[in-house]
C-alpha cells in the first residue's frame, strides 16, 4: 500500500477535473484520473507536482469500467481515500424543454447522475472496508455540481435536472456515510472558463460586466480545485453534506 493518500478524479483529462487532480497532488495525494479521453497531460502535471498519477481509460456510465477502475487503483496503490465526481457533459444541442429529445435527456442524466451515483456506491463500500483497518483515516467524496442545480435554464433542462440530482445525491451519501467518518461535499461552480462554456463566452462576458456576479470576473478551474482541496484535507471535517458555492457570489439575492 502506498504511504500517500489516494484520490480518484473523474473527467480529469482537462478543465476543472485536471485542475483538481493537480491541486490534490500538491496537497500530498497520489491521483488516479478516470476519463474517456487521453489524460496523459494531467498525469504528467501530477508527477510534476511531486506525486504519482495513474491514467485510467473508461466510461463512468459503464458498470464494468467503474469496477475495472477501482480494481486498477487497488492494484496500483492499494487504497482509496477520496473520490471526486467531476465527469459531466452539457447537452450536445441546447434545446427548449418544449422540444428537447429523450436521447439527449438519457445521455446527460446517465453521465452526470447515474454513473457517479453508482461509482460512489462502489467507492464508498471500499472506503468503509478500509476504515476497519485505518479507522482514523480521513476519507472524502466530493461531487461537482453547478449553479444549474437551482437556476432554471429552459434551453438545457436535462442538465439542470442532472445537477439538481447531484445535489440530492450529496445529501443522501452524506447522511449514509457520516457514521463511518466519511465526509461528503458538493461543490457548486458558477460561471467557469472551460471548454464547456467557450460556446457562450460572449453571452457571459456581457452578463458578468453587467453585474450578474458581485465578483466581476470569470471563475477559473483553479478556484474550484482549491475549494475541493480544503475539503479533502479535512479543513471542514466537522461538516458534511455542505454545499460550497464557488460562483463569484452569484447565489446571493441582492436588492
């Protein structure tokens, strides 16, 4: 078993997930990257941060891929201390909810909600088993949600529903795993500069300039990564099920 704690970050080949993976390496974690696309660059960055990276190619929606990923982590590191459910997609086409298709709904809900839900189930059971041998070990599960968990966007209803589901999943796992000393948290990003938001950059540039967020700038993947690291380090060890808004103050109601 490796002496360093080990984290599994899904969807970490780029963007928010990559930033989280590297930040956790900087905080003393070996990190497994689970993604459907090549994660070589992220693994190199993890190594540059002083810890071991492991690239796992797979699809979070496939039970056999989830099982294989955990088996590979066990074989390589012999432990798992943290799961970050970051993998997620937006609809391929933004369609009004009066016109949205079942195909798009199924794709988004399966990737964003169902896959992470059952990966969490498997990882949590492994963590519980490890707790018998390492009862004082700090273990965490962090779900990357979105301001869309509570903000209605009628042009991407399936995405909003999936993230609202992630929010409830966080509460469920927090309630179930508290007795084992496993902390569960929800990160709720706001307007973050990633590939996913590149297609609507002009729209959000204008909204930010007009004050949609009190902090008038785009969020960066590193903003999310630092918040995740605080939870994973145990800085919030007497909190669980907590929602952490990393959104420039978007969630505030201001008169």
